[in-house]
C-alpha cells in the first residue's frame, strides 16, 4: 500500500469466513471484504469517504487485475452492488469487479452539470445554489480518485461509471464531455429535466452518426412521470430516440423501463440488469 | 442476551457508520449489522452456524418487534437479502425484517423430504445417501432455532420461510406438513423432480378446495428445463395448476417465470419480487 501521504486508510473491515459443506451443485460462498477509506481531496478542498469492495478470492493471483465500477451515491447502493458482484462472479456469470462507492457530501453540487436553482416542479429552490459541480467532480475523479485506486488496488483498465437520478445525468455528461475516462456507463432514471433539459440538448449535439463511441451504456426509468404531469419519462424516451436514430458507431446501448418500480426501488432491479447487459458476452477464463 | 447456556455467540460483526450529507431527497443510509452465532443443536447432534441481520435503526424503540425471515442456504443468499431488506425498509417500501440465514452443512440431508439416491438425471447417486432429513431439520427449527431467535431478538410472530432449489421443496413441504410454523413461504425453483415428484404428489393430496391455508406463497422458475429433455419447468407448472385450480381458501399465491435467468442467477431477481409480493399491501406506520 503506497501513496499513503495523500490518502488515509483509516478503517478496514474485513470478513473472510471459510466454511465447509456438502452441497448440491452449490459450494459455499462467504467472502465479503469491504474497505472504507478517506481521501483528502485537494481538488474539492474537502475529505471524501469511499467504500471499496475488493474481490478477495481471486486476489491471490499476483498478476490478475479487475475491472472497476465507480459508483455514485455509494451510501445508498454500495451494499447491493457489492453483493451482486460477489455472488455473480462466484458463479462466473460476470467477472470479479472492484466497486468504488463514492459517498455523497453535497450531491446537488457534485452531480449536476450546470448551475440552476429551478427544481423538478419548475419552482425556484435556493437549496440548489451550489449546483453545477460536475466538471469539478470529474477532475477529482480523474486526478485523485482513479489514480489512487489504480495505485493501491489490482485495478485493470476497464472502468464503469454508474449513477442514479442526478448520478444518471452525471454519468451521461461524463460520457459526452470526457469520453476517455470510462468504458461503460449506467444511468438509472437520469434527471434529464435538470436545467431546461441541458443533457438532452448536449446529447442532440454530441450524438451524431459519425461520432465514434466505443462504449456501452445502460439507461432506465421507473414509474416516474408515467401518470404525472411532468416529462421525467418522456425525456428519457427522447434520449433513447436520439441513441436509436443516430446509432453512433461502436455504441452498444440498452434502455429498460420498469413501470412497477418507483424512483427509489428501481436501482435494485436496474443495477442487476445493467451488470448483466455490460457482461452479456463475457466468458470465464478457461481453467488450466 | 439470555439463553447463552445452549447457544454460543462467538462472533459479532457490527458496522454502524453514521455519515452526514446534503442529498437530493436521499438521506444517508449506512446501517449494516450482521451477527454470526453458532447453535450446538441437540436435535441435529451438531453445531450449526447462523447469520442474523438485525434492523438496527428501529431497534431503539423498546417494544417494537419485527417479522423474521428464515433463509435456507444462508451462505449463498444472506448478503443479498439483507441488503434488499435494509434498503427497502429504509425507503419504507417493506417493513424492517430480521433475517436468519441458516448455513448449510449437508443440504442434501436437511433439505430433502424423503430418502432417495436417484439424481436429477434419473441415475443412482450414492452421495444422496444421507437424504430425507426435512422432518429432523424442522424439529431443529421448531424446538431450537426459532425459540432462540424469539428469546434473543425482537422477533414478532410473523415468520417467512425462504429457500431455493432443494430449499424450495423444503419450504413447500413445511407448509403442508407443519402449517403452523410459518406465515409466508418462498420457493425459488423448487426441485420438484425429487424422489419421483414426491412433493407434487403431496400437493395433490393437501391442496383441496376445502383446505384452509391462511398463507402467502411465492414460487418461481428460471430457465431450467425450458429447452431441455427434463421436467424441471413443467413440474413447477403442474404445481402452479394445482394451486390455481384448487385455490385453497385464504392462500395468496404468485408464480413467476424468469426465462432469462439460470438456476443460480434467478434467486437475485426472485427474492426481490418475493419480498415485494409478500408486502404488497404493507403501509408504513403513521408518524406521530
């Protein structure tokens, strides 16, 4: 573990239970290893707490590296995503993945592309006065968080950026404005309503048929706006139309609607489907 | 904590992280509290390891009790179910629930209703020679495990029994043979092929129109047997037909098929749907 001068690892939670059993096609499965670190960010001028899920089982192989999933709103979805990845990789349905859960401090600041004080209902809301921090946040990730992870963990080059709601517009914004940072994107119920549909307009400009995007994107909606007088749902349908009609070369995409899920229950099912979609063609390495 | 004479609590893993943030409709959510206990069972004449997920947030209320979900194959599905319950109860989509994950020792023994050495493919398999332990296992639960949980945790009277594969036939068998033990049952891809379709025949006898079953049951299948020369899928369809055609008074049921999920990936989606089904009419208590 190097790089300790600018990063403080203050708490390691490590549970490794080895049990034995005789199972019907089911071996035992009990490796959970999550770490919590704090990064004193110079870019953001504040300390940021990060949860990290490390694939322990496979870490014994000295040269093995893993894809990394950078997860926004880590405080909400880290445990579910870590449990999915631990379980699915054990059964070789997806590869083992490092999960980096970024804990929110001011998500209206970090997870919005522009400054605006207009809320979801079109009303002025002064609590949005810190908004517009996406670019600043991307700089934190690019110059501090990602280098830290790549220095201190067995991180491979493949990176996934995952978010929900404001986190969803943040991952889409990053795909368009910093296309070199990540390989795959998950945008669950992206808040495309933000700032007079700023991200939809950005997509209109960026998604040209000639654009080359060697990327994967999964986006979804729940029941938001389906029976309401607002455009949450139709905005995502418009985004989907842009993707479908302009099909940028090299962009693999999937849109899924979950009409039975609310804005807050949808991430449970959508994150699962997103992982399965991104790794639909993945095959486990041949055993030697 | 009483009752320590016959139960040894040897390891407590407790993580309670309190963080602060300014979120957009999302408060922070960081309570994970899982315990691991070992019960030296007289009935089974062996020690049994149990994982327990306790709703910590709400435990401050002195008189509050929680439903309890008894989970078979705890080594496989405990983390996912605990994460679901922690998340969904935080957003008041379902109530907080205590999860009791029973770690397998010999699941072919504990989780089969009868003795048989015929495997899934109709061949003799001597590794099934310990099979047929359901009744013995139910006695362990009834006389040792459930009393322990009810003595040492804030367990209410509502109990759910959940299992997958052999665990699925075990929960169905328990519903028919010990109907007073549980209120709700989850049977994910139950191995109805077992012992010449023993559980299907039992259902045929027990599911009469006049039978009163004040119960809830969720059962499901993945892609098993859909394109294969075996009856895994059609057996569950037959079970469903028995339920639908005889509709016992007071039995609330739901069958769901997941053709895109394998035997081992299906529990992830099916356990979520099962929780949502069992608590579809649940409403959070009114705030005082």
